[in-house]
């Protein structure tokens, strides 16, 4: 009798305890932001390599010792940050030092333009005079960059390049032909900024005597026009956007000598239909490196330019049958001892060491895995640091290796994803680790990997997570009918019962050189997918062919047929899931954003027999509408490869739709234009296909701001519950 009562009491306590677990709401995710773990605030390593600076909550900037965390000194007090001629201190949120640490720049009132560009009102604090000056009174600036010697600042304003002398307060205009939608000096055009991942197009030499820059003549590039709903009569925003097969900016490279006030044009060849994705000074103050790439993006050359006369010579040439990615892995060694370069030439992305004349000395890293991130090179110890997929394509681990390719050491200790930021001397690094179910842990290490102290381990946040009814993300692999092994993860409801059948919500990005199946903490998606699990859905994500971390052949397999294999692989995922005893194969759906939205549009058409519903957010629906650098990298031009474009564009297959389809876009999407969804809509109407659509006025590709994300996910959740 007592045993039965005790057992019943335990059952009651257990059930009651489970019932008390909190359920996620969209307000928790997108209004209260309840799922942001603690993050180590970061640091600015000082040039001594043993100390770092940090901005405090009160606005002071203090200097600390890496090893002990001991406060060494106050660098500047917030009360000192009063601009000349003003009585009120500024309240900056960011700062950075000059290379010689004699000045600090404080950007204020930043206004974003595109993904990587913004204007700001910059202030410069002189640590010697203790005075704060406005960089310029003639308007906001872009990319304010202090010269290595610390007494001059280069910046872009109104498409022209300027230099401010901090000693005499003079402002020198280096270019005069800058003009909106015609000429851009020192600021990359839209397609370079987006697809070569760099907006700033100028750089100081090592002695601060010369500024090299790229000029973009976009006068003949066709304009794209967006309607901005901002008044009684909407305005039109026009910008240059080269679509596939269309003309690009004509680029040229120039070097301005501050002493002579003369500009030298660099010889980059007679061919104008090329790209110059990077210019980087070597350690020689008179030698500029220029990366020149052909229109097809399958040949890249490293040129060395003489800053005195602009003459160039080709140091290194790399060619591929498919394409070559531009990366920021070029490092020049001191005293002209050569450079480090990354390449996929052996089938995987690895690091190589060349002498200054471009002769290969040795391959530094080797193996059937990819270097994902080159973290830096310590000149004194001749040790490199990098992050790779050596353990698996879903993990990221930190390694060190000597310049000759020997003495490789794995520095990360836990399975998952480890990243690192190194001190200037490479004596210390701060690692940030997480896995799919564990929030970030930040630690301070010495260069050999030894732990010095834990900086952030999210104890409180982990305790908070225990109060929610959360499930675990589980990784799996399966082989397709073509015998291709794919990596994926799955999240099941906490009340999962293997004897029941569940609907499946699939999610992926799927674009070339991307990953979603990563063994790391995901802030937004993690909570959203937990919410779906609480609603009774299984959530699944699989990285198909074309994604990262598995070598060149796997990544480049989608070349000339973008969308074909990616669609086949996601259909294979649906087939695989449909064969599981716990999956209701009649209730499989898919949601994706951008390239993922493109996949969602293909899966509801070409995969109509396997998907009950899909949600496409900001999708490309015809590759002819997208920019040329990205699209031609994988498909070449429409003139060369019309089948590659037409056979995998969703607008051509709308008549095949059987399930429910939701189409979402921002009207001010400068990246994937609203035109994509409008053209898709025309075809859906033409074929009398019912669908749901929502347009977010004046929102860009990210569709955010205010209650926008809450509204968006409320719509998506409603659609999922009604149609899956």
C-alpha cells in the first residue's frame, strides 16, 4: 500500500516537474531576446603582446595584463572625451588604436549603407596631448584608417579619397572625380562589396607615406531601382547592380604619394573585363601586391607593383577548371622572406609557403580536410595557427604548425567548434568553444594551448536553459541513392514516442561554400527550432553537395548546374526521412532564406511529390536576376550556359506545384531583388497556383528592425501549423 502511494507520489512529482518546464514563445525569441548567452566582450591586443585594452561600462578604456587579468592602467577616461569646441562628452560604443598606439579613433552616429559599408562621424583622441578632435567638419566619413605612423588618417567621403593630417589639421583631397553612381574611389562597388566581402578599397603602406586605392568606374553599369515607401509620394533609390552577363565597373589601381602629391597608375594589363578583388602592401613600403582575376573567376594572378612607376610583374598564377575563391589568407613575411598563400590546388584548402619571387618552398598543411580559417603567423617562433575540419566537416578545431609543415599540434580539446583570437605577440589567445547543445565558453590560453583562466562559461545561462522544455540536437549521416554520404542533424520533440508518426520541418541554406550542419551553438535558429519541436514537429537540417569542409570536389560538384544537385539531395533527405517508422512522409516541409529560399522554391516544384509545403524567404527564383560575380562563379554567363540557368530556376516549374507555398520578401532588398518574387508571382498566377505572399516594406535582405522579425516568424509559424 505504502509502496503504491510512494510510487504514485514520485510519478506526480515527475509529471508536475515536466509540466513546469517553460514553453518557448516567439516573444521570448524576437521581443525579449531570452536566448542570448553571455559572450566575452572581446579585447584589443596592445602591441606589447602581453596586455589588452577594454572599454568599461562607464566608457573608460583600461589596460589589463593578459596572464593575470590585472588592471595595469587607465588609457582614457570617458570624461576626457569632450571634442574641441564642445562642452559635452561623446559616448562611443566602439574604438580602435593607431598601429603605434598614439591615437584612438571613435566612430559615432554610424549609418549603414550596404552589408559592409557605413558612414560615421569619427573623432580622434591624441594620447599625448589628451585632446579629442573631429576628423572632419565637412561631412561623415567612411573607412577612417590611421596610417601606421599615427599622424594621418585616410577616409572616403562623397566617393572621393581624403587624408587628414592630425598634426596641422589639414585635409588633402587625393581624388576629385568621385561621383554618385559613376565613379567610386577607395570604396568598392556594390557587387565587389557583397561578393568579394570587402568594401574598403584603399590601404596605407608600412611607412604611412603612400596610399594605394582602387577606382571603380561604374558609369556604364546598369542601375537597379527600388521604391522606398517613405512619404505621400514614394521615392526611388537607384544604385549600380551588374546582373549576370552584364557589364561591370572598369577598375584601375592607383598609388598616391603624400610627399610629392603625385598619383601613379598601376599597370594591371589591357584587359578591362577583369576583377581586382584585393590590393595589399607587402612589407616593402614601395611594393604593392595586386590580385587580378579573370571574368570567369577560374584564374587568379598575384602581381607585384612598383609604387614609383606603376610597373608590375606576375609573381604567382593559379588556374582551375571550375572557379577559385578569394580569401584573406595572404600574409607577407618580414624582410622579404616570402609569403603564405591558401589554395585548393591539391583538392583541399591548404596553406602554402612561397619565396618573395613566387617559388613554392613547401606546402604547410596537408590532408583530406580543409583549412577553414588562417588565424595568423608568429614571425618569432615561425608557427602558424589555423582552424580546420580535420576531425569532421561538422566540427572546427584549432591547430598550430611550423612554417615547414612540421610540429602540428591540436590546441582545441573539446569536440565541437573552437575559434580563437590571438594577441599581437601570439603569446596568448582567447578561445571560444561551443557545440550544438552547449552555449559559448571563452577561455584565455597561452600559445601552447595551456589554459590560463576561464573568461565566460555561461553558468547562469545554462541554469536558465534547464527551465525550458528543450530537446537535444543530434547529428546523423546517411547515404543517398547515388551513394553520396551527407551530414545532418535532427531535433525531436521532448515527448518523442518512436511508435508515433511526426511531421518534419526541414531547414537548410545549401548554397556553395556554406554550412548549416555545424556542431556549434546557434542563437536564433536554436530557439526557433525548439519552439517547433514543442509544437510536435521533428526539425531536420542536412548539408548537401556544394557545401564546405569536405574538399574541392564536393564543393565544386554543383558547378555549371547550380541548384540541380542541391535539390536532388534535399529530395533524398525527404525520401530517407519518409522511410523512418516515426515520420509521417505525407507531412514533410521545408523552409529556407536566400539560397535556402531558392531551394524551398525548387522543392515545392521539382520535389512536389515529397514536400507538403515550403516557405521561401527572400529567394532567388531565376539566376538571370542575380549579380554577376556570384552567379557567374558557379554558372558562367547566361550566354555560355543557358541550360544551367533555365533548368534550375523555380519560375520555370511553377505549374508542377501541388503543395502549399509561402513567398516572403523585403521590398528594399538590395541583394536578392524583390523582382525575383514578383516574377515568381507572375508565373504562379499564370498557372493558377494558389499561394501565400507577404512583402515587408522598406526592409532589406535581412528583414529586421522593430517588430519585423516577430511578425515574420508569427506568419511562418501560423503557416506551418496550418499546412504541415
